[in-house]
């Protein structure tokens, strides 16, 4: 039985691509240097998979930024503003679309389905001209072939590409990118022809939008697209890959009747009901790429259970047509356990990173043909037994406290308008108050101090002194800029989730368990293996220190329970909501300790609230109910005069705006600028929002510095749909990834725009 990998992490085991990209962007290395690092990474990945015994090895899953942007480059669908005049798309145009440049903003970035990965949203319109403009898929296939490794080139499918697109600037919002199908298919035919000429025997089209709740006319576009492409498939095997959820019966029927398709990739982990669809009927003679190894989490596969599933599937589709696969690309998991020095042996035995998952795949494939590795399977059973019985996993007191939460909604007693009045009396803020989201730039010196403290190369006193000095600089800078509500800059924090997880029980941490979030940005998700509690205060010391340095309000900065959950590798032995309630109770204690210490403004970030929404609409209400409830648990007991903020970024929030209102925060700051101000449309459509709100006025994920006029214009647009007394002025997100040379002028312009409008509003 053959094995298959949907995709593999790109960054490298030690984030080699991240550092090569940032060096190139900073002008410290050449394009050739970057390309050399990339080629070495690709070569090592292909050789690793071939060495393990994977038959169907993917190529063209490597990317310098993201695979949807790669497809935009392939199709030559470059927005006109970037000045591209044809030819092979190079780094200048590619990275301008991704990151912006000195004069142009970047394209919109949003979450890839319900993951913490982001993609660059294509901008299309009636005038978009498509032309084969990036030969990356063919060149990478040929590159692997030159190494003696046969691969499956992977391309985002034509229909998913269009469904993930949006109308470009100046294009009516009613425009449907699906209307462009006939224009993009000739480019796909060219790619297919070149791949066949290069010797490819398989090609993989990723069509993940098939798992969404689509309309009948959208399913019809899939049928039409593959019928049109069928003639170009002659002599080629075609795999259509789906992932992240169950297919609906309509989607399953659409998928399994596509013309010219040889096999179907199905997620058997998150698509837990998919097996029922397969039992109801599977096309004779077609391949089933069964995704039984989880590409979204780091727990070892239950090999015995997977063999049982594969045996059922084998009886339906036949041994020769069943392929053991990952549930999705392994880019959503960490790279290799071999690099882990921080994890103890017990927890390590429970885990499988990408490198271990491809070994699991091969072990399953061999077991299905009677070549079971008894030692490997025995160790797997022992690990599962260890995890179930380990006393470090279960805390009865925590379980009981979380179970008791169901009886109350945990709402603050006073309504938000009365609370805002009480808070204004205490805080005395101007109209259009200015603030930032939390973090300030993390300098080389700052990172070194944290690293040396962890390595015990400097004393705790020396570390605290270094952090105090940095906090003092950040406070003074904000006072000089005349920002109204300050932050301490978070110099002591490595990551907004990891920092808290390190201080909570039930969490473990890897040394190199990095996962790509977007571009060169990587996160190292904590591993929630057991019941969660808070042994002691986590942020009070730093927030109190910062508040002592200024008379202005200082925000206490926390990460909310839903974001901690969604940005961690979560235990899979109990429902996610139970784990979230446990985290909420821990954060509730922290909120109350901050308030007791005199912190009057507390921000509880829920950046990942929207991201965690299930992809099936029928499952969304239950998720939003417990997610919003978890947020309210954290702050239901504070005084009216304590102002609770939350922050959200880079997702489409319009469809959950009522759940956001139901969170009952006093102020919400939310991404707005990079998504072309979509958020404001919900208020134009009549949604009333009585709490404070700060739709971001500039994009911090681009090095570009916005002008005062540009920010003034954004605030003016907000004032057209939002009341003056509830509007806040702030950037889109935290400033951690930016440089002070960018942050200072950007914030200067932000404050200037707010002050200019205050004067105009006072006169009016």
C-alpha cells in the first residue's frame, strides 16, 4: 500500500527560511543567497520523504510567502497598482503584493480556513487578464526529478482559487470571481501540459473550499471546470485534495463525479463522518487518499485505530486503490521531534511532529500489506497507555471547577453604557482616545537578555533591570507621542500565548516546534497535555511596574482563553470547550489580581475567536456559545470602573458581529485597514454597537509608514458610521514585528490625525 503527504513545512527545522527571507528583505543578502537556502530546504525535504518510503511526495508546496500568492503569480493576476508589465514574476513584484513597499500597501491577508496560517487574498475583476507568469510548479518538479525523486506537483485548484478571491479595488462588491473561470482555465492547461512534458505522472489540485457550505451553482462550477480540463489530463493521474472538515453529501457527490479525476483526498481526522459517505458509495477504479494521520496536531497517531479504519476503507475501494495519507498539509504542525531538548521523555513519547508523521504513514502502509513493525506498534500502544494513566494529565479540582460553570452566563451586572460612563469619570479620556494594541518592537538586545536569562547567563536582578529599562523607554516614548492609554510594550514576552502557557499548569513547550503563521512569521504553539490552572500571578509585577512610571492609564495585557486554546496544540482526549473553560478560570484569577493591583484598564486579546469557528455552519452556534462564554468568565467579576478591552485581527468578523457584541467588552480594537475596511460595512448596514470600538487605522504587517492624511481619512470614514464617543484610534495589531524607525513616525502620524479631528469636531 502506498503512502502520500499532502504538504510539508517550509520554514526548515531551525527556521532557516525565516532568517534567509528577513536577511534578503533587509538588504543583507542577495536573491541568489535566498534561492540557495530555499533549494537546500526543498532537497532535504524530498530526500527525507523518499528515505522514509513515501511514494507520493509533494512538490510545489514550498513557498517564499504563501501558496495562494504563488497561484496569483502563476496566473499573472497582479493588481495593476504594482506596476507589473509582464514576464516571469520576480521577487520585487511578489513581495510587494505580500508586504507592500515604500509607496504601496500590501494586498489583504486573512486566515486560511480555521487555521492560524494566513494567505494573501487575490484581487480580481472583470478587467483582470490572466497569463502564465510563474513556472515554479514545473521548475520544482524538475528540480526534484534531477535528484532522482518523483513527486506530485501541487497547485491550488482553479475553483478554490476563485472562491478565495475578492473583487479588487474599484470593482463592485457584487462582482463574482467565479465568472472568470473560463479565463483562468487556459493557464491551468498550460501548466498541465508543461508538467506532462517534464515527465509528471500525477498532479494534485487542492480544492479545500469543497468542505465549505456552498450553493448549488458553486458546486456546478467545480463540475464545469474539471469537465473543461478533462482533455488536458490525458496521460496524467489527477488527485483532487480536500481537508479540514467533512464534505456535505452534495460536495461528496460533486467531488466523486468530477471528470478526468483519478483520486480523491479526504480528511479522515477532522472529517470524522467522511467514512459514512464512503460507505454509501465510492467510484469504482478510483484512488482514495485516506487522511488518517493528523496534519493539524502533534499527538502520535493511534496506529491500531488507523489500521482498523484503513481495513474498512480497503474493503470498499480495494487494496490497490487505497493510499495512506495525512489529513492535510503538515505545514500546520512542527517539523521534527529530534530537535527537542526541552520536552521530557514521557511527553515526548506522546508526540509526533512532521518528520515522525511520515514515519507513521509508512508504518501504516506496511502494516496494511502484512509487514507490520511489531516493535513500532508496541511502542505506540505503550505511549497511549502512558498518556491515559499519567497523573500529570488530570486534576480533579480543575475538572470540577470547569464542570460547574455551565449554570451561569457570567455577565457583568451593569450594562456597557453605564460602565463606560463610570470609566470615563475615572479615566477622563479625550474623544477619539489613542492607544496601541500591546507589544512594541522586540530589539536584538531585548531578545538577547531574555535568552541569556533563560540560559542562566545573567541573574534575575540583571534581567529585571533590563526589562525595567525597556519598559521605561516605551512609557516615555508613548508620553512624548501623547498617546492616551499606554502599554508597557511586553518586553518580557516571547509570544502572546507561549508566555502565559509557560506559567500555567498542563502546558509543555518545545525548543524548536515552530509553525509558519504568515511570510517569515513563525509561532511556537504550546502543547496542552493536561488540566489547566494558574499557580501564581503572571503579569501583575510587570503591569504594576509600568503603571508606577506614569500618571496615564496603563493597560494590563492578557491573552484570552479562546486564543490560547486556538493557538496551542490542544489535547485531543477531551472536548475543546472543556479545556477552554479551564483556561478561562485561570485567566479570571489574573484579571482580578490586576484589578486589585490598581490596573484600571485590562485588555484580554481574543485574536483567534473568529479563526476557531467550525467550517460547517451548523456547528458554528455551539462554538460561539462556549467561546464567548469563556471570554465573559474571565472578567465577569470586575468593578464597573475597570475597563475591559479585547482585540481581534485578520479575519472576516462581519458574520459574527452579534457574538462579538455578546462578549460584552467595554472596548474592542479590531483589524480594519488591510481588509479594505470591510468591518465598517457591517455598521453601514445598521448594526448598532454601543461599546467602545477601535477599527485599526493602519496596517502594522507592512513596513510602509502611513501619512497623517491617510489615517485622518480612515478615521473620517469610521466617524461616518460610528458615534464619536465610542471611537478609539489605534493600529491594526501589536508592533512587535516592526522597527522603531517605522513605529515612531507611524504613531506620530496617528496621534496627529486624531488631534486634528478633535479640533475639527470641537469647532463643529
